[in-house]
C-alpha cells in the first residue's frame, strides 16, 4: 500500500471520529441542560414587597427565588455606624453608599456567604448579623467583619416601584 | 448493500403508512394549508396572534388553557407578542393570589409568570354551568383528538341542521364532524364576530383556521424548534452514515482478498 | 472464550488485571471471533443495546422531572413538554424509543427464527432472550401508564384485570396489584417504581445473553458450526463494530424522523386526555407492539382461556428449541420451512392488524383463524417438518460455496441462496 493511500485512509477515519464526536457532544448537552432552571422557574424571577408596615429598626424577611431576603429599615445610629467604617478595615471593601441606595433601607440576600446558612438579626460583635453555623459576624451594612465568610452578604437587584413597594429581581 | 437499503426503506415506509392509516379516522375532514406542516413548517405569527384573539374573545369564556402562561405569548416560536404587549395582556386579567399577611385571598392584575386564568374554579363548576358537559381544557386539545388540527378546524365549521328524523335534546346540537354527530357546544362562530386589528376579514373559515393554529401551538409550543433541530439532526446523521459507510468499506477491504 | 492468557503490556495494567481481569474482558470483546458472513439482520443485537441504553438515559432524566402522583402526573408530563430545557426532546425520544426498541426486538427474534439461532447449543441464549422480551413488555406497559392519560388509565385497568381470570384468587390478586379498589394513586406509584427497576434487570439479563452467546459463538446465515478463530471469522473490532455502527446510524435516521416529525403517530390521541375513571375511551387499543397478543386474547370467547392463550403464545417460544426437531439450523437449506416461516410472519402481521380493529364480525373470524394457525405452526408444523422435510445439502464451511469448491449437484442452489443473504 502506497504512502498516499494510507494518508487518505487516515483522513477518512479521523473525519469519521471527529464527526461522530460532535454528535455525541450535541446529544449529551440536552441531558445536562435539562437540570438547569426551567422556563417556569426563570419566569418567577421578581417579587414585589409592600414595606409600608415596616417601622424603623425592624427587619422583614421575604422569600425570593427560594431564598430569604432581609429588608431592614435602619436607625440613624446604624446608618452612621455603617458609613463611618474605613474601607481598609474591611475584608471585602464596599461602601455602604453602594450597598444601600436609600440609606434607610437595606435590602440584602439573607444568606451567609460562607456555606449558605441564614444569619441571625441584631446579633454578633458589630450590631448587624451573626451566622450561628460557623460564627461569621456582619455589620449594620451586612458586610463581613469577622469569621470564615469570604464576602459581604449579596445585594440583589431591586427597585422602589413607589414609596411603599420594593420590587426584588 | 442495495438489498439492505431497499429492505430498510421498505420497512420504514410500511411502518409509517400503516400507522398513518390506523391513526386517521374515516371521516373526510375539511382541508386547508397549514403553515406548520412539513419538514420546515413554521407557525404563521399573525395567524397565531389572531387565533389568540379568537380564543380570548370567544372560547375562553368556557374553555380553560391551564398549561399556558402569559409569558408563553412572548416566547420564541409562539405568537411572539412583544414583552410589553404580553405584559399588558397579562395585566388585563384579574388573578387570584394569596394568602396575604392577614390570611386572606386577594386579586391582583396578572403577571407574565401567571397561568392563563381559568373560566371556572374546577371541573364540577364548569359542568354545572354547561348543562353537565365539561368544556375540555384546550391546552393539548389538538393532540387529544384523532383528527388533530383538521378535526378541530372542520368541527368549528361543521354545524348544520340535523337530518330529518333526528331528535335533538335541549342543549344538544348537530355537527357533521363530531363523533356521533351530537355536540353540546352551540355554534360559536359567525362572520364578523371578532374585529381583527390587522384588518383581516373575520370570516368563519378564517377564524377557525386562526384559532386552530393557535391551539396547535398551545399543544406543541416547541414545534418550530423541533422541526429545525430535526432537520439538522437528520442531515448530520446522513453525513456520518456516509462517512461510516466508506470507513466500513475500507476496513472490510482488508479481508476481502482472503475470501 | 477466546484468549484467557491475555497479558497487558504495562506493569500497572498487569497489576490491575491480576486483581480484576477487566483488561482480559476488554481483550476478549475486541478479539471475539465473529463469522464473517453475518448479514445485516445480525446488526440488530447492537441496535438493541443502543435502544436499551437510550431508554435508560432518557428515562433517568425524565424521572428527575416526573411526579408519580395521580393528581400531578399528567401536569408534570406537560411541564416536561413545555418548560424543562429540551424536555420535549427527551420525552419524545423516550416515548418513540419504546416503539423503536420493539421494532428492533421483533426483527431480532424473527432473524433468529429464520436462521435457527435458537437451536442447540444456543437454547439458553434464546430463553434468556424470551425473558428479556417479557420484561420489555412489562416495562413498556407500565411506562405507558405513567403519563396518566385516558389510555394509561384504561390500559392499566384492562391489563391488570387479566389477572382476575385466575380462579378463586383472581379478584384478590387484582386488588393487591392495585392497592385499592380501582387503578389509582397507589397503582401509579408502584408502577413507576417497577418501571424504573425493570430496565436494570433487563440490562443484567443482556449481560447474561451476551455471555451465553460468547460461549458457542454467533450463529451465521449458513447455520453451520465454524471453527474459531479461523479463516471463517473476523475479530469483533473493528469489523463488526463498524458494520453494527453503520446499521445503527441507518436505524437512528428512522428513529430521528419519528421523534422530530411525527412524534405522536405511534401513540394514541386519547392519552392526551387526563385519566378519568368515569369515562372509557371509545376504542381501547394497546400500543402497536402488543397488538398480536391482544388479538389472540380477544379471539378466545372465554375469559380464563383467553388469558391462557395469550400467555401461551409467548411462553411457547421458550419451548421452541425442542419443538423444532430439524437438525438443520438455517432456513436457507430448508425449502419447506422457509415457506412456513413466511406464512408465520404474515400470520403475526395479520394478528397485529386485527388486534387494532374492533373485535367483531369478519375481524373476529380472521383473528381466530390466525390464532389457531399460530399455535399450529409451533405445535404441529415445526415438530413434523423436522422429520418429513427434505433439506438441501449443507456446505462444510461458510467459505466453501463462495470458492465454488462444492462438487455436489446442489451447489448452484446453495449459491443462489447465499446470494440472497448478501
């Protein structure tokens, strides 16, 4: 068998393998993607919350995408405390101004960034939140100050539809 | 090889046609050209939108569509209303929600994620309001009837006076395409019943076609994706089959000499 | 088994193989000597393996979204069809896959009947195959119940009621099967559990089926024993692998056509109506692959005897290796058997057809004649034929007739027969 013929045969086999592999990949993808959130779950992305009954110094917890969202109407002391912290003292430096657009309202995903427990309100060394699972302390802006959690508690996308209603998501 | 191909195609054709004849009913249905049939079949968007209008204005007072959500109206492959239009449609319905903090149920305007609002609370209520007959849910109606779209399309236009000698009870009507010819739904369509915003003339035939197209999409919302993927998949398989065929010839040629 | 003395090249391979001889197994499977004259009817074994794996994988995925509860099953299927990513694709593959599975298994069975693959020394392979077939029917039936449509519900009612034909304990057994006084939620959940289990039993039996096959080796179109490995055999890889692959791809094209363009044609419209215990659909018809047995059931006017006849029609196959008394395997060399074989094929197709038709008038008469013939074929024709039939002389090896080496008068005939197989 000549050199040329061998090459052509190799090409044929390589092409067959390559085309076959593409097909296998294309077949596997639907089997993987089916486990991603489905269309009905994605459609539930936003929740509207009536906050007219929340007094200063109180927190309400609402469910959004199956997770708790803390909505806290902060006192002036808490705001002042949150805004006076220097960025360099923070493990995950973020300004309170960026976290709470309206300083009175802190809207935050109530999930500890360590391993997903729900922190307790008004506990811990920084008058904010304390996670009982592994001892992470958060301040009045929900920023991590002490403990194993790597980042601040997440701020979801939200907006005030009117003075009394917050739309999360 | 040739024999094999012949055999294979023969089997396939036999299988296909035997089931088609088994599936088809003996009644001759009215025919129309459906844009969604065939290898590349797609829905006619404006027909779907008009069909939705007919459904809401005519059918939805009795027939639910419990598996559809308002968001579906804006999804690809469907009527493809704009997001804003779909939101407005959803908001025009009162949706029951709750319980609120006081434990009470309340109504609010619909959202995209809401399911189509049902005309009756439950099947019993629907039966009570319709002389004991339950107006079937229309979400998968096209797939639930032997004749499919042709059957629905014909049924809507199949109302006639009963033949002489046939006695009909109150609330029962004659329809030449209905199984047993007796139907509990009165004729719903009449020329000019709805006002199509795109200026299409609302004849009974046109409305039947539009609403049937809409029902087909409702039953098979991924039909377009299916047709497109099917074409790609089959072209791919044919290419790979050809490659494998020649690879096979090459490999088997190694031993031919020994035979 | 071929080479038990296989030694892996690498040191680790050898270490591993001494502890768990997976590499010996892999070597056996690649080198497995296969008759080189196998025609395309032999590719359906590989196709069936593909079908089983497809059903298991898609079924596993569907089970992640399906809810086995009478109030939610139908809704969850619609949820899969509408909202789950690619859910419609996966469900249509699974639903049509069942039909494809049966199509392939019927071809596989009838290939065996034609070439006498069930005869000594392959009886165990055949009987395992029959058990697999029975389990497939059970899995298919229970799977059809899961969408909880009208056909699901009434199919389940009718089939479970078959057990009520058993004298004395019948009613008790049916109630036990249902877990209630009718087909209801307990029935659905147990059917789901069993539907999930059975494919894995089938998988285990398939391993035994192949194991039992690899002891005597494949039968072949000529039906004679061959020496292996020899000039008459080729190693399984790459020769048979690529050939099976080619046939599988052809099969997949047909499969894809059903899935993408007529996904509901093999099903029944009534199954898109949610189960209603108060209303029976106008025509109760099982899935197409059960129709011949359904026809046999209905052709007997007695409840108990009808069930017995239907079960016997399947179980009689298990006795086939002993009912067929002929020493010759392949129908190529059995001119009379070949004719009866095709009559049997026609008979089963007729049974399938009348099974889909209403059980009345002419259809019922045809069904009865066809049922009688079905049993006649296995119980009378086959045993007698083995003694009476004048068979053609068989070649000494599968290469012989091709080389034209056979001096006897029948050589020309044989060649004609072999040409047909190609």
